[in-house]
């Protein structure tokens, strides 16, 4: 009886290790977010276009109106592990460069207005 329990326990461990390995090797979708700010945040057509892109990508959309909000949102997204942050109208010097320096694994992509 003890021998069977030992065999079952060993088999359980092996199956758990295989399942963990499969879960780690499965490709995951990159985390993507969109940030619209500055003059672009005041243009309904631009916001609608970016909202459509975000919905298509299953991504989060943030609309900010101040440079402080731009910095806060880009920092929060990078710190939360987003792989890519696509921006429209975000001030590169204030809200992208310092965050990109601190979180080099987050890619910032500037989109045209």
C-alpha cells in the first residue's frame, strides 16, 4: 500500500512539473496600453480613433489633460508591467524619457495625431 502511495505521489509531482513547464512556455499576449494627451485629448475624432485601436488590441486607454497626469499614467503603466505603451500627444521629455529610462523593458511608441 505504501508503495502505491509513493508511486501516486511521484506521479503527481511529475505531472505538476510538466504542467508548470507548459504554462511557462506558452506564449503570452503583450500588455499594451494607449495614452492620449495634450491637444489630442481635446480632439474627439482622435480619441475615437485611438479608442477603436485600443478595443481592437484589447488594450487599456487613458486620456490625460495635464503633464503631471501624463507622467503619472506612463509611470503607472510601466511599473505595472506593460510591455508597450502607445502614445498620442504625450510630451516625450516630461512623460516618456524619464519613465523609459527607469523601465527599459517597456517600449513607448508615439502615434501620429
